[in-house]
């Protein structure tokens, strides 16, 4: 079951798109999951044919294809409350505008619609990203939070995302939400609730990233099985828990990435706590045939070393495929 292995460009946006494509091509990646920041992709230029063809030409020159595009950063602003300096620091100037929170949310929603249109122009069927959440701030459930407040958060999500998904449907593209803390769906039960909130419409699925499940003690393999009809994209990113000394907390104590006092951190794919072999066997079982996108976030390792190493690891994992010939031989020998 050969699946394309791609490099997610979000953590490489300090480099030009041309340079990232050159590196990925030299390392042997099959393609890219292109982020809509840096100079990599601008969704507001979705109807600029020369711009679109120029991106495809860069890919082709490096032996690459595009299998998904990402607009995580702008998607975060669609539902977030509050909108604050964090969003100013990561949003395009045109989306931030004058910073009025509701205006930011509306412009972010418009940009997600244009992201779907850009994906269609590129011949891409999947956009990955975040949704934001008006109720993430209540995650500790204290001061006490009423059921009505939580209900209102899921209603807000549906009200804001259904019009976006209408455009996705119009152009034949799907949105793959990355289940992740700070989003409307961040664990198992919030994923169930999120899908219910939008009536399980097919335009909205999931980007499976096990790194965010492991440190929450969610079984990423069982998650694949239970949501098998909604796995639209896969991120290969690893996590290492560091909870053994009794000091490091699971919520990471507001400490920076790679600080040894954190209770967990991202780590080079294959060196952490994600059960990769079981995960790949499950991907086979649910007949996932989409891209395997390596998202590089190990702050303690040189990415120019780690990204090609991760590619080799994922290629080796891809050898875990059902062997129909062996099964048939065993059956016939009975």
C-alpha cells in the first residue's frame, strides 16, 4: 500500500518555498504539504493562474507533488476567543486588519474559503488546519462552567464553520481538522462532540497527529479505528513524555519547547512514545491511502539532519503491509 511521504512546510517557513522544495526533492520526499504562510502559499491569490502555475512548476522541477495544503494559523482565528497579541503575531496583515476581534474572525473565515478555492486550483483534495475554539479557555472547568456555556461553544463552531464548509463542498475539497489542544476537538470525546455539532458532514474530517494524543494518554491507534471514515490526512510527528521525576507536569508549566522541565516535548519521529508499528498496521486495516506528512518540530535536533532521517523511518514503517500472498498460501495449505 504505497502512500506518498510528504514534508509539511509549516516549520520551514523561514526558508523560501523554492529552497524548501529543493531540500525535500534532494532528500527523496514524494511531495509537500504546503503551508499558507511565509512565501509558501497565499490563499488570497487563488484566482491568479500565473501564481498557481508557478508553484506547481517549482514542485515539478524538484520531482515533487502537492498532496495537501495547510492553513492552521488563520483557521485558529475563526473561533478563538479572546483574539489577542498571539493572533496578531501569526496572522497575515490582511486578516488581522484593525484587530477588532469579530472582524478578525470574519476575515479568517473568508481566508479559509479562499484556501479551499486555492486547493482546488492546485488539484488538491485536502486542506489541513485548526478551527480555534471559544471554549478552550474553560478547559480547567474552574471557575465552574455550565453545560450551557459548553453547548454555546459548539454552536458557535457550527455557525462559523458550516458556511466555510459550504465552499469546500462547492469546490470538491475536504477540511482535515488537526485534533489538538486549544481547538474545538482536542481529544476523543471532544472529537465526537465536534462531528455531532456539524451533523457529520463529509466536508469535515480529521488530520491524525498522534503526538498530541500520546501526552494526553489517548490511544492514537484506537482513535484511528473509531474515526476510520474521517481520517483525511496523517501527520507523522512524535512525542516524548518526561513525567518520571515527579516535578514535570503534563501541562508543561508555561515552559518553552525543549526546556528539560517540561512534562513532554516533540521529538524526532521514531524516538518518542508513539506506537508507530501498531499505528501503521491500523492505517492498513482502515485502508488509509492518503499522504504521510512528516511534521518536523524537534527543537533539540538539527532539522537538516532530522527531516531526512524521519523520511527513512517512515519509509521503513510503510513496509508494514498486509501480505495477501502469504495469507492465501496459508489458507490453501490447511
